[in-house]
């Protein structure tokens, strides 16, 4: 499993959006669990699963998802690559339940600007 995380710290320091480059050929057929954060409503997040993160983010930002359409634009906060499809599916489901929410807050969310 390869993990790439992009919080507000990294983005603010670089001044650029996150660009993800998968170097390893072995990652080509992987599944990606991702967490998006709305730029217009920073308290809103979305958790999903995809094969192509760049294309999926584009579709979220162009309004193709009814769940994310009202909170565009979105940015990638966390992306985790899985070789095993079943493990990716299980981790996505975990992040969407009660204990997964706590895990996400503890490990992936920045304390900056928290109220």
C-alpha cells in the first residue's frame, strides 16, 4: 500500500495544488481510497473509491456527482493506494462509519483553524 496525503500545510507552503504521479508500474491497476475537502465549504468532506484519482477529481469538480455538486470545488486531502480491491472497499466503508470518522479526524485532519 502506498499512501499520499495532502493537507492544507503542504498546499499552503508550496502554493500549488497536489499533483500525484504514480511511478511504479505495479500501482497501475490499484484502487484508491480518497478523501476530498470542499474549498468553498471547508467543513465538508467526501470519501470515495476509484481507479483513476485525477479523472474522478475532475468529475467531482465539474458537477457529475450529485453528492458533491453543491460544494465545489474540491481538493484532495488524502489518497491511499491499495493493490487488493477488497481491502480498498473495506477501508472506504470503515472511513464512512463511526469509528472510521474518529480515525480520520485523528490521523488525517489538520488542527489548524479548528474551532
